[in-house]
C-alpha cells in the first residue's frame, strides 16, 4: 500500500483510505507523504527524527496529541492543510520545530490561534493560514517570525488589524489579506514591515484608511485595493495623497460614495475635490469602521503559490 524510495529516503502512503498513520514507518525516512487519506488523529512518537518533509493535507485530522512534533529536529515542511475537522490547536503544537521553513494550515476551519502558537519558529519563511474562519489576530502572534517572507491570510473573517498584529515580521515580503471583512486598520498596523513588496487588501469592507498606514511601507511595489466600498469624500484624502507621493503599481480604487463620484478611481481625484475639507488632525481616530460590499477589479499580479513542496493551494 505504501511505496518506498531510496534517494532521498521517502515513504509515500497517499490516497490509501488509511484511518490512522501506518505503524512501522522506517525511522530513517526523510519524506513522509500521507495526504489524501482519512487519518483522524496524530499521536506522539509516530514520526521519526529524520523527517524533513511531512505531508498530511486532505485528511480528517481532528486532534493532535501534545508532543506529536516535538522530537522532529530536522523538519522543514509540515502540511496540515485541508483538514476541516482540526478547528483548534494547542499553544505548544509546533514548539521545538526550530528548522521549520514552511507551515501549511489552510482550510482547517480555525476560528482563532492561541498566543504562543508560533513561538520559537525562527526559521519559518512561509505561513499558509488562508481560507479558515479566523475572526481576529492578537498582537505579537507572529513576534518570533523574523525570517518569515510570505504570510497568507486571505479568505478569513478578519474585521480589524491592530497596532501590534504584525510586530516582528521584519523580513516579510508578501502579505495577502484579501477576501476578509476588514473595516478598520490601525494607522501603525504595518509599522516595521520595511521589506514588504506585495500587499493585497481587495474584497474587504474598507471605507477609508485614516492615519496613512501605507506610509510605513517604503518597499511596497504591488498593491490591490479594489472591491472595497471606498468613500471618496474628505476621508479619502490621506490615501489619495499617498498615491501622489508614490509609484506603487496598484489595482483600480473605485469610489463607492458619494453618489456623484461612484465609479471614479480614487487615485484620479483632483486637489480641488478636497477644497472644502478641514485640515487633517494628527490626533484623528486611528480606527474607523465601515460597511459595504465591493466590485471586481484587475489584479496587479496573480495570487502567489507555495514556494516549497507541491503546487500552490
């Protein structure tokens, strides 16, 4: 039922309708492919210390015993994606995985992530959290991930981004936040992301970006803001002014209101459109809520895929 390969030492047990991890896996195997089964639980002591790549995506995993991954010092890629019964993770699930470079947790119906879940994962470069049910992200959740370059958070239910939510992500290059319910972004939410080049915020509920949060992104090259209910009144001035100062490649930013500007691209407003606006107050409200739907826009570039392992999800 399983196929073994010599170089590199690999065991492939995919798509065998296994309800548990097979016993007697070779302890020296470096790659374990267990995807597309019906495995329901993971237990400590199942995987050998030589494991470098572990694919467990598309199973029925609902529980992970404490210590399951603790003695896997060589592990570089762990794919637990597409396990919709997982839903909850213990804070210490991934502790000790100091060499882990890619962690896949997409489509696991996670509503929240416990504090400390990513503690000590200092080698992590790719984190896939898309298409869960995440409602919020607490400050310092990613604080130990100084080497993270790609963070995928699209397709969740996030409504707001707080000041410290991305603190510590000094190497982040790509941040995907589209298809959430974002209505509020703290003016310093993107502080410290000096290397970020790609930011997707399309298909959210953003009416305005008070406090100029994009000013903290000196390396930004590609930006998508379409499919938000942008208000092109005085609240649009900080974003409009930012576009005038930068040469970022952007999607269209169609206005949703007021009625006489509906469909106009926010970037193409004129200085006289803001003549009646009061001078901006540095102490203005840092978080602002909005409601509304969106439309369709042209992508600046395609959604990135995975960088390690099998094709992107």
